């Protein structure tokens, strides 16, 4: 018998993550997007990334139709933007500076708010429970560095660089 919803939430809520704005264009060419934490760096060769969108997401139809998206990996200081993109606002991009990614058919790059971005073309779409999974082939991207924004137990915080142990030696 599957675990109850409350336990499921407490288990998955025990896992801190970074946060990502998934951005795409709708049928009229308007920017659409949402905040996500369900991200997976799926494959290096070929380069693939996976995201999961709730079936009720208003960005979902746009993403399914457009077939391309940009993952904007948020940096510390982007908490207000994270809150905006976790909302149901129709005006999420009104005050946001973005540029179109040529490799993701014009999907928005939000450069000012990112430690990195990845421009992806959808290669697989899978319905899974109450979510849709999108596998994207990474066609372009940049990694700017800086401090990422983290999410844990309904709070945002910068990655605590100064409290970290020395890096693990590569095998
Ligand atoms: C930290 C955090 C992580 C989230 N992760 C996801 C996610 O991985 N997938 C998803 O569909 N929604 C996720 N959400 C919820 C969406 O951001 C939220 O439902 C949003 O209003 C959807 O916007 P839309 O309906 O305009 O697409 C997350 C919210 C927060 C605060």
C-alpha cells in the first residue's frame, strides 16, 4: 500500500534543492514560466536534463506546444523572483529582463537571476502520476558561477559556502 500524502511530503521535504525557473513561450509567443525544484541532470553523453511539471501548471500547455525551454538556475538574491514564479500571476515576466534563446526557439533566458542556464529541446514527454516529465536535449548554456539559491522546508537560503568542508578529491 502506498504511503499517505503527508508522509510522502515529509520524506520529499527532507531533501534540500536548488531552484530553477523553467521558461518557454506560449502559442502567441508570450513568455511563460514557473518555479521548479524537480530537476535532474539526467545524462552527460548525450547531454539531457529532466524536469517535472504538475498537470495543473498553466505553463504546461505552452511547454508541450513549444517543445523547447530554458532552465534558469537561480542565484542567491533571487528570492522575490522565485516567489513570483511560484505564483499563478499572468504577468510573471512584466518586470523581468530576459533574452530569447536561439537554441530553444526563443524561450527566455533570465541572465541577471542565474548562476547558470541551459537551453533545451524536448526529446521525450512522459505522463507520470499527477506530473508530466520532460526530457530535454541541452543545446546551449552558460555557467556564470556565484552563489546558488536553495530551498528547504518552505524557506529559501543562499548555499552556505563559508560553512562547507573542503572539497572531496575527485576519484
Ligand atoms: C520551491 C518550489 C518548488 C516547486 N517545484 C515545482 C516543480 O518541480 N514542478 C511543478 O510543476 N511545480 C513546482 N512548484 C509549484 C509551481 O511553481 C506553482 O504551482 C506555480 O504557480 C505554477 O505556475 P503556472 O501554473 O503559471 O505554471 C514549486 C514551487 C516551489 C515554491
